[in-house]
C-alpha cells in the first residue's frame, strides 16, 4: 500500500505520506504484553512466577513507540508537507525488545523471574483465544527491525521529517 501511495504522489496525483508506527504505548493505552496481545492472562502468569508459553523461540522482536511520538510524527508530516510528500516513515523507539526480554522485564515488575517456555504456533492456538492468537501473530511474526535514521521519525529523532 505504501509503495502504491508513493507512486501516486510521484506521478503527480494525490500527495500522500505513510506513517508506520510500532506497538503504541503510553497513558490511556492498555499495554501490549510480551506476547504482542492484550491478554490479561499473560500478566497473571508473569506475576505468579509461572512459565509463559511463547509461540516461537522468544527471540521475536517487538518495537514499541510512545503515543506522543506518533502524534508528533503526524504533526511533522503535516508541518513539512513538501519534505514528507511521497515518503513513508517508521515511527519507532530507538531499540526493540525481544519477546523473551520483555517477559523477563515484566516479571521483574512483580518481583518474579521471567521464565518462558517455547511452544509451537499450533499449541499456542490450542491454549489461546483466536483474538489473542491473531494479535500475537501480527505483533511477533517474523518482521524486520528498524533503527532510527534520517528520513524516519522515532523518539530521539525529532527533526527527521
């Protein structure tokens, strides 16, 4: 879609800019958990010190971004329309977290040690509701990790557009 919009702008048609935020976090947003979904059971499991069953290896990456940074990206794209025209930007934190790393950090919030148990996606589908399986797949299925650079908007890269 972003490629098509970029071509539309380049051909003299509609002026477009595409923004691609990571996993949005911040006040008013329910936190996306280590499995890339909103399942409350994840937090109960981690807070109780029980192993979290993770589809895949746990090395899958999640890229969070604060809601304020997403809003700023929209403001920058509008305010610098000429520079942003026909471009697409990844709106991301300067670094990513692995599923395993996030589970370990989150468990520590409850005074626990994060333990993950790798399971197949088939097994994960058996023990998780379809809504949460879809969210996890979309959040942690193999995908590239982006790093802030000129032409991208990310926290700490305030003047990128």
